């Protein structure tokens, strides 16, 4: 059972991040782990975060949906969590995958405001509408509650039950246009990598400027939310483009493209940071799609695709599925990807800009809880 729980925690780890381009909602981990009615289990369980992430994926009809988690420092030593769970949260903190704070306060709402993200919470933020006007918008604050087969969302305000992302606030747009450096050595959020904690030697995150979280504003001054130190302005943040992979009609994952780091996509790319498609492909698609099938680059704000495969690819201008509109892309050929264009590696396997690619298939996304032992949770019966 311990091994199975470790596997599901590893799967959940792949769905937490502080990257403004990838996060889809904000949560307070200290709140989530104590929603005991979700599974009828222990007073606190990290597995409940996985249940909420699965609910978010179902609601958005999209796989691999990451959340931005705020973590109270007291959680790192919370006796209601198992020693393994505490170790996992510490590793996330050291890797900069979550934001650890001594006094979280309104940081969850600040992040939601700066990034234009919905909040997943049962807290009623009465009286805060003056500071955060969007709290009154439908779908911006949703409460996960028990449902048949897992959590479902109900809206605190408004009529929508789908998490609604808004526009980044003017302050958020300004902060995210710059890159920042924390004076504290080894800062996991605004430094060069791991956070210098117990798992610093194992840190897997090399914090790129484009993936930095938003600073907190203290009296209008950009500051490190973890250390409270004033941040130094390290220049313009690199340009980015967010692309999405759709396979069989379902958006499987998003990835970020920068001008300094091209991304290989294929069955099982060799390069670090490559996008692996193999787990979602049928046998025929695996035979057609090369290990390194296409390479995406960002040049002066334009997305360039280069076919690096054996069998070639295609581009569907404007997302048109009409076969006469498909433009073949031969091996080693490059092309600019237009705003609404789709790069097609194989029929039903497409990549395009994330804001233009949506799911059109009605089936369940991959669950991060697939490896969870059944005795670890008791879901309500339909």
C-alpha cells in the first residue's frame, strides 16, 4: 500500500506548479487536505489534492491540469499527515513546485488576481469584494464538494460551475513582464534552482525566468513571498508561447515555448524537456510517429515548427479539418505556425496554441488517482 500511495503522490507532483503560463487554478493546500468528507478517511490526507485535481480535469475536459498550491509552513510538520506526505510536501517546496509561506494571509487571492485564475476553496470571502472585485464573478470561486465518483464544484457566487479564468490584473501584467531575483541564496522561486533545503541535492527544477511565479506586493514593492525580501529587477522576462497537445479529441497537456529553449515532441523524445506522447497513442499511431517527430521554436514572437520525423507531418491552417486544406510538412521542412493553425503529426494527434485548442471528445481524462489504493479513500456511491 505504501508503494501505491507513493506512486499516486508522484502523479500528483506532476500536476502542481508555480508557472504562470501553466497553472489553471489556485488552492490552499492546508485547506484541501482537511476536506475529510471527500473520502471519509484520515483527518488530513495529501491524496485529497489529487481528487480535486481530477475534478478540475473533468470540469475543464483537459488532461494534465496543473494547480498553483499555496502551502502554510506549519504543514511541513503537520502530525496529521504521514511522514511520507510531509517529506513529499518538503520536496515540492525545495523544488519550487509550491509556494511555502509563514503567513499565507490573502496570498491565494493575490495570486488569483495577478494571474487571472479561479480559486478552488470552501471559504466564503465575504467583505473582500472591494479589494478583489472579481470575487463576485461566476466561476471565479468554486467549492469542491463530494459527488458521485469524486468531487464536483459548486459556485459560491454566480451561476457557473466551470472554473472561469479572467484577465490578469494590470499589476500582474506588469510584474510578469519582468524577471526577478531574490537576495536569499538558493531561493526556489526567484533563484536558479532548488531551494537549499533537505532535498536540494535532488531538486529537479531549474527555475527559468519565464516560469517564475508572480512576486507579492508589499506596500507596492515586488517581494519574495517566501522570504519577504525585496526582489531585484533582472530585466525583461523572455517571450513565451503556450501550446497544447490534443489526441483523440482530448487536450492531453500544455507546454511552454521560449526563445531560448526549443521543445521536441514525439513518441518518446530524447531531449530533456521533450513532450512524450507515447502513453496516449494507439499502436498504429506509435508506429507512425517518430521518437522525435517535430521541433517547436519561438523566434521573434513567431512559433516555428520543423519536422524531424521519418514519415512527415502536416499543418491545418486555421484548424480546418478539411483534407484539401491540409499542407504537408516533409521531413526537415520548417513552417511558421499561424494563430489558429494546427500541426498534425498523425490523424487525431494535433498541436496548436493553447487558447485555440479545446477538447471535443466526451470521455474522462487520465486520473492522477489511478494508482491510489482503494482502502485509502471511500467515494460516495452514485
